[in-house]
C-alpha cells in the first residue's frame, strides 16, 4: 500500500509543480503572443526582456534589500521602457517589411542585449534568496513551494487582466482591431503607431514581470533568454498564435508535460520535449489546441 | 566575376589552419545560403546538421572503425534524410516561424546528444565527455579538403542560381502563393533545398570533427555557429552566389583576430552588424557593390 501511495504522491507532486510552472509560462508567453498577434513580429529578444526583468529584481534586492515581490512594478517598467524604445526606433522600421527582416532584426537585438548584459554583469549565475525562499506548505504528501505559488497566482491574475483589457478597455479594443485588420482600423481613426507602441510596451512589461517572478526561484544569468524565447514560442503555437487565452492553456499544458519529463526522465531533456511537442502540434493541429490560432 | 583561390604552397602550418578555417566557413555559409538565401526560408537551426555531421563521422570512425571518406559521406546522407523529415513539417510554417522552429530543433538535438547517455544508461554519444578522433598531423591535407569542398559547394550554388531549380527557389522566395498557383510543387523544392543544404553542412561537419580531433555537444551544436552562417551570408549578400563567400572571408578573419580575446564584444559586434545589414543594407556588401555599379 505504501508503494502505491508513493507513486501517486510523486505523480501529484509533478502535476502540481508543472501547473505552477505553467502559470508563469502563460504569463510571459502572453506578451509574445500579443506582439505577434498585433504586429506580426516574432520577437526573438523576448527572452532578454525576461532577463532584464529578472536582473532588475535581482539588483534591487541585492543592493537595496527590497523584497522581490515588491519590486515587480519596477521590473515591469524597465522591461516596458526598453521594449518601447526598441520598438520606436528599430522595430517600427521593419514592421511593415517582409517577415524575414523583422525577425533577423529581433535576432540582432537579442545578440546585442544578451552580450551587453554579459559584458556588464559577467556570466555568473545568480539567485535571489529571501528569508522565505524554499519555504512551502504541505497538502498531504505534496509540497507547494510558497514562491512558486505566489508566482502562479500573480501570473494567472495578470493573464486574465490582459485578456480583460483587450476585451473591455477602449485602448485594448483598438489593439484588437488593429490585429484583425490594419487598414480598417486606420479608416475608423485608430492611430496604428500608438497601438504598436502600446502593444509592445504592454507585451514587454508583462514579460519583464514574469522575469522578476522567475528570479525568486530560478538561477538567473545573462544568457538565460534564449531557452525562454523558445518556450514562449512553443506555448504560443500550442495555444494558438495571437490568441491570449490559448497562451494560458498552452502554458499550463507545457508546464505539466515538462514537469512530468523532469520527474520521470531528466530535466535536461526539457527543450527536447518542448520541441517534440511543438512538432507534433504543427503536424496535427497547426491552429493550436483550441483551434483559434493564426495559421500559415 | 571573382577569381577562385588557387592552392598556394604556403610553408607555415598556421596559415594552413587559418585558411582551412576560412574555407570551412565560406562553405558553411554558402551551403546555408542555398535554403535561406535562394528560397528565402531563413534556417536558424543549421548547426544541428553541422553537429550531426560531426558526431556521425566521429562515431563511425571511432566506434565502427570506418575510414574517413565513407564516414563523411554517410554523415552527409544522414543529414539530408533527417532534414527531409524535419523540413517536411517545419516548412509548413511561414518564414519567421520556420526560423524559431528550426532553432528549437537545433537546441533539442544538442540537449538530446548531451543527455542521451546519462538518461538511457548507454554509452553512445558520450555526452559531456566528448569524442576523440584519431590524429592526423597534416595541415595541408585539411587545407585541400576544405578548399575542395568549398569549390564544390560554390559550384553547386552557381549552377543552382542558373538553372530551373534555382528559378523555382527564387520564385518561392518572392511570391510563394503565386508560384503554387503557377503549378510549382513548392513543398518538394523547399524540402529539397533544405536537404541539400543540410547534407553539405553535414559533410563539412564531418570533416570538421576529423580536423579538430575532439568534439563535444556544447561546441559543435552551439547556436553561435548558426549565428555565424547568418551574419556571414547577410553581410556578404544573402541570396547571391558569392556573397556568403565574401562575408565569411571577412568575418572569419575578424573572428580570428578579435574573437578569441574579446568574445562578448565580438558577439555584440555581430549583433550590431546584423542590425545594420537588416536596417540599411539588406542585400549585403555584394548588393551595395552592384548598386554602385548600376548607377554609372
């Protein structure tokens, strides 16, 4: 009987951990999905926005001892600002150009940002270790780490907030209009340039916030961006490109699958699993699991 | 028309190695250019085939005892088969998405080769131990081999540029929808070019393994190699026959001179070059030259 209990406990633990991770995936993938949905830009420096958010939190914590959760707004702001500036001066030039140019552009920005960070902060791994890091509570045989639970909560709330913003708020609706039909949106008087700026800033901001959250329980380092970018891409394909609620579903699903892989195989294969999953979806259902994504 | 380099009888070993390296990169970027430049499907995961070629040759030579030439040829064929499979599905995606999907593929292969032995408790890829190949003390041998392969690749690119195959690829790059309507089997041509690029890159990878005599997953599957192919081809002139050759020449020299000492700065420079080319010089140096010529 004991053995069976242990097996179930292990499975449940993997599921819970995966769910919590998935919430964060959803959060930072929403930004990616938003930018693609509206501007048709595949943002390859997406991971760097996470990195910036994470390091903002780290430095504020290390230098000024401010609790990481309290500095989230600053992470949001720093990533948002960076995103806005890059969008205004660089992205805007390629947004109407063939897609090849825009993602080469974002790729170049990725290289620059990642290596600037490397030059500035060295390749050392860093962590944000607070008094409550590692604390958790138990539900039966399952441990729920506090930091991850808080992260999950904030991520879910934010994802819903973004969704609400896009549905109900005037500016949010303008963003959706622009993503559906640029020309028509222009005709009804929507300023596309402002929409682009808002979209990018918003997408970058939520991504930065996710970065700040991640720093509370993962190691961070300047080159951390790329694997996250790949993950975000896979989450968005899973959930449907450009469809925000899909990012939630995709994120949770991917989180659970990765957790199961890490528990029963090895965590080193996480990217491999992500890709295999991506591949399968592309073959079977390119519009994403919920069938609402943009297909090419 | 550019003159081809004739094998000069240089006495010093260092020069042989330097030129070998340059020929390797000129070959790699030209091979990459066949899919990414001619057909317009920018491959962000080309290093996967480079690594596969390295490993296939290394394993065949060390574990199966096959001679060099057959190992390399088998590596090339293996690469093309894998590419045919992967390309069949990933090329359903539009340009930008193809890019990230191939990037994820390359990262996945890297992780798989790295973690395989440890996960499945076998001794096959040797993971982080790396593989050591028999040593050949003949720099001149590799000089001629790399030069020969380079010649073959550039010749192939030249022929493709002039014949029906290249015409189809360029049609795909310019207006894929129209090409399909005109009855061109775009999928077959796309995948064929991808497989061709992969096999050439795989062959170069195989020679590389024998040349370096020691390979490990994190080296030969590193994304930096793809970055180099991209920046070299773009800088010289993507989509042209000699552009990648020129670009590789310049950048591999830059790598040799500053890459070793100031790595992060060098990578930053690559990112900056990428941005400059994308924003201001999309047709690369060759494009610039031909623009100046046509103004006379």
